[in-house]
C-alpha cells in the first residue's frame, strides 16, 4: 500500500538549521521534535502547527526529553541568560583591554545566538578556531573572528580537553604587548540548572 505523506520542516530554535518534522498523512499527524528550544508563546506563532484558528490535531509527538525531569523545574529564558552573561561580560571587559572572557562552549554549534548578541551589544567580535563552519551563515560570520587579539574567546582546546589551564586561553594567547591577560571563564550550560539543589 502506498500513502502520500506531507513532511513539513519547522524551526527548532536549537542551532542554525535545526528543524522539527511534522508528518501529515491519511492516518493522522505526527510531530518529531529532536533537540529544540522554543520560548514561551513561540509555538503559538507557528502557523503550520495550526489549522485555521485551532491547534492542529496531532496524534503522536516524539519529544526530545533531555530536560523533561523535575530537577529542571525552571530553566530561564534565552533572553534572561543572555542578559546575565551580557552584564558580566560588559562589566569585565570594560575594566581594561587586558580583561578577557573565555566562553567554554561544550559543542561546536548552538551558541551562535550568544556570539551574535554579545558582538552586537559590545562591539567585540568573538574569537573562534575556524570560520569555515559559519561560511554559509553570513549573519553569524560577521560577529566571529580568527583574530586572537579580541576580548571574547570561544576557541576550544584540541581533542575537547575541558579544563582551564591556569591563565591561558585554548588558542594559546597569554598576553598582549607583554601585559598579562586577566581571564574569566563562562560555561554556557542548560544542564547546570538541573544540578542545583533548589
């Protein structure tokens, strides 16, 4: 038996290009989320999840349940997290040009929202190891750089060594013009909100 199925890709908000799949056929409608991050009210604005003025009748949802656990009772919005990081980075980088921030990012993708907003708000490009992963994303490419002489770094250690080597950035920069750098490390992580006891 053959059946025509309509497959619609919906933005997942996880990293650039991430999607959720909406399958519609004679036997009903199925939503497969994969990794996603939607802010409150965002699903309500997705026209393809609606039929007229009603929410589309979806028989099954295959849901990424990484954070479907009572210990993740409250995960702040992306905007709240950005504002907190922005305040910290601004207060640190304005002390002197030798005050540097290292964003200790676990994955290669998924932090573009953070990089873009920090760069726009502070006028500082974010140092990354390579630009090729952003070559098809000009809106992000404008905010990142391979120039190590910047105050915000998201460079990574080779072989994913996640430890902070004293006063040294993963790219090896330890000073500018002979003046030692003062470095703080920020590890953007949703998992942290589940590790807290309250």
